C-alpha cells in the first residue's frame, strides 16, 4: 500500500499543472500594493503565503498565469505601478472608479499582452507618453482613460503601434490640441473615438475619413470650430455622431449621406440653414439633437420618413411655419419632442397626439394659437408637458382636459390665459402624480384654489405673477412634499399663517423630495444651471410683492431646511425675530421694503452660508453687525433705514449725527425686484447636472431671454 500511494503521488505530479502563480507575478502584484496609500482592504487578501490566483480581483488561466486584474470601485489611493507590465499573460487591467493619482505608466500602454486597459474615473495627471515610432505592433484593443485629469496633446506616434485598437475613450480630461487622425490610418478596426469634455480645438480633421470602420465619433463640449468637412460624410459606417456644444458652423449639407446614423447630436453650436428634405434618408435615426443653434425654415416632410425616431430636440432655434408638413402619425416610436423657443405658428397639429409613446412634450414659447385639443388625452404615458406662452385660453377647460393625463409629473402652463379667473373647482383625479406645477405670470384673478390641496405629491408650486387675492390657505401644510413655493407678485393679504411654518419638507434639511427625473432638462431663467430632477432645486419660500401684514412669525425658525426666504415688498411690521437665526442653511434672505423695526439680530452672523441679504427700506435701528459675511454685503442691502449705523452706511455709530442722517433709499423698480427674486436659483448650484462641465456660454448664447418674457424655469 505505501508503494501504491507513492506511485499515485508521482502520477498526479506529472499530469497536474503548476498549482499556483509564479513568484515573479506575485511580486509584480505586490509592487502595486506597495504603491498604494489606501489599499481598499487588499492587504487582507493579498497575503504572501497564499496563491495570488485566489486573491481578490485576480483571475488566472489554466496555466496559472494572471490574465485579469479587476480592482474597480475600491477607493484605492496612490500610484499605478509600472511593474504590472511584467505580467506577461495579463489580458485585461481594470482599475476604474478609484482615487488613483500620478501618471499612466507607459509600460502598460506598450504591454505585449494587454488587450483592455481601463483606468477611467480616477485622478491621474500628466500627459500620455509617446511611444517610439520603432515600437512593434501592440495588441491593445480598448483604451479607456476617461474622467481623469490628463493634460497636453493626445500623442501622435503612439497610435502607430496600436494596430488592433477598436475603442479609444479619452473623454472628460483636459487634453488640448486637435483631434488625432493617426489611429484612423494605423488601426483599420477602430470603431469608437470618444473625446468629449476636453479642451480640444481646431477643425474636424478630414483625415477621419480614413476611419472606415468607425461607428461612434463623440467630441462634444470642446472648442472645435469650422464646418463639418465633406470627407467626414464618406464614413458611412458611422452610427453615432455627437459633437454638441462646440463652435461649429455651416449647414447640415451632406449629413444625410451618413445613412446608418442612429444618433445625430449637433446641439449647442452655431449651425444655420434648414433641415434638408433628404433627412428622410436616415431610416435608422433614433436621436435628433439640433437644439441651441441658429437653424431656421420649415420642418421638412422628409422627417416623417424617420420612423424610428425616439427623440426630436429642436429647442432654441429659429424654425418657423406650421408643423403640418410633418406627419407625426408615422413617428409611432417618438417619446420626446422639444420645440421650445422657436417661431412655429398655427395650431398644434393633432397628429402629435397620435404619438402614443410620448413621455415628454415641450411646445413652450412659440406663437401658436387656439385651445388645447382633447386628443392630448391619448398620451397615456405623458409625464412632462410644457405649454408656456403659446397663447392658450380657457384655463378651466385646459385643466379639465389635462386631468385625464394621469402620468403627468411636470406641468408648465405659465404666460397663458391672460386676465382669466383661477378656477375654484377642478377634477384632480389625473393629477395625483403631479410634482411640479407652473401657472405663473398669467394675471389670473381669484384665490389660491382649494383643489391644489388634493395633489398629494406636489413638491414645487409656482403661482407668481398673477392677481390672486385673499390669504394663504391653512391647508398648505397638508402638502407633505411641498418644498418650493413661489406666490410672489400677487395681491395676497392677511398675516403669514402658522400653517406655512409646519411644512414637513421645509422643517428639516434631512428630508428630501422623491428623486424622480425630469423627462427633459429644466433650466433656470438665465440658463446658468440645468436641472434633471425636481429634488435638485433649492428649498425656497417666496412671498414677495404681496400685501401681507402683521409680524414675521417666530415659528419661522422651524423651517430649518430653507435655502431661500423672500418676504420683501409687503407690509410686515415688528422686529426681525431672533428665531430666523436657526435657519442655518439660508443662502438668500430678503426682508426689504417692509415696515420692520428694532435692531438687526446679531445672531444672524451664524448664518454662514448667507450670500444674498437685503433689509433695505425698513425702519430698523442700531448698529449693523460688522462680523462674518456682513462685511461683504453691499451698502444697498441696508439702505433706506435712517436709524441704522455702521461702516457700510453713511451714518457712523457713536457720532453726534447718529440717527439723524438720512440714507438715500435704494428703491428697486418692479423688474429689478423680480430679477432679484428669481436670481436665487442662479446662485444655488445644488442641482444634479447633466454634467458638471456644461459651460454657461453654451446656454447664454441661445436663451435669448433678454427679448422674451421672463423665462423663470423652462
């Protein structure tokens, strides 16, 4: 028996592969560990006395050679070790979504084995090293260095060795210079070039025509200029062309030669001219984004032939004429239609309401006419509806029709129904899911209607710019999700009710509204800020420009979640309550143009986030606190209070003339007050943005709010 056992051991040893990885590979991996200041708990797994093939994130092949190193989202800090290049069997290296710093070792890019290299979403810096032109062909197929801090120009000779490259993703960095075309010549299989969110400049290079297998070209949010070169239209393999938010000019010209396009995104540029009739040749087109350009003309009939369209975004252009040329009946897959800020005329074609899959429809700020069609009730999936400033009439009938749209979460109806009466009784069965409601700047008379109390999910209510009278109703506190209320610029009366101090969403900064996304992005008035969900808006209470009287209730201190409080231009009296100092999240406080008396509470200095403050044109007295942020507020914040003294006003405390010097009041006219009231949204950058790198210039150049009615939130 002993001899038989020995024979079995010898037999197994002859037919079995090596039982663990080599010491050389184990050493290379430990070099990575040694360079980390935070290892995400790898030390516990990567022990010297164990097989490295069993370590966390390590995969080996049958020959016990390391083929995969996948260490994503572990919070790793430190540098990437160049010794990883010694893993001769390594096929895939994924270090994405960590906090790694330093440069990208050229040993990894020039590896003779790595097929996929992903170091995206880290903090890597420096430039990409140039490989010598004599470097033999390398097998790298996927290079993802996106979302880092790389700088400098993209290399030129490095790509000559990348003959197998299929995917290049260098987006969301700080690369400068021009788009490289060397990969198009060296790598015949190159299918993806993703360079968006950098600082690239120059023209779209004609050399891209050599990328004969290219399926995706994305270079949005750069500083590219010039026209689209004719050579680009030869790349008929392109399925996704995304060049938004650059400085590109010209017309769409030969774009329809790219017959395989699924996505065309040229928004936020300076394209002009019309949409060619040949757009109908793009049979596979699903996404059409031409927003924020200078395009004009009538929408062509050919658009009806793009039967796979899911999204049409033409907002902020100069398109005109009627929409009747487009047969929306054929666009049965359409989910989002955005025609905001154009010059479309006539009536809204009823064929739009045959697009039964529509979830978002924005027609605002077009000179349409006529009443809302009952056929909008066919849009059973409609969640986002914006019909502001399209000359609608009969608000009662409009709300009755919309009450059948049971999926609505966002409804814009502002700048319509001029001088009508706010309906007192509306069926709210279809509004149970409504979260955002704008009925602003309509000059509506009447009172704040009771049917609003039956909207259980309402989080944002905007009724400013009407002629509503009467008090704030007591049921306001029953709207448990309400966190943003603007009823400014009305004729409301009475005292500020205690019910307003009992709004659950405003009582704590820890309570957050339901996180539901807008179907279309929403901007603030000046387009500095873009919001993708209602919960990204600041918690705000705006009662300005009414006829409220009485004292500011002491219970105001309960609303500790407030970011903005505007009580200006009313008839409030009494002192500024000390309890207002409990609102430690306040970033804007406006109590101007009232009849307030007494002193400024010194404890206001504890409002450390306060950056907009106005108590002008009251009857306050005493010294102005000269501490903290108070020294940063302009003199106009305190003007019109003859009894105030301090270094920021002409009346110096302790002087013989104290209390006698009249300070010139800085009165704001109506438009200035409105601008100040709505400006708080510009300041609050708490929104969840489409991307942090969206630059204000791209929105400012296209909003054109300066010659339109106040845009508010659009």
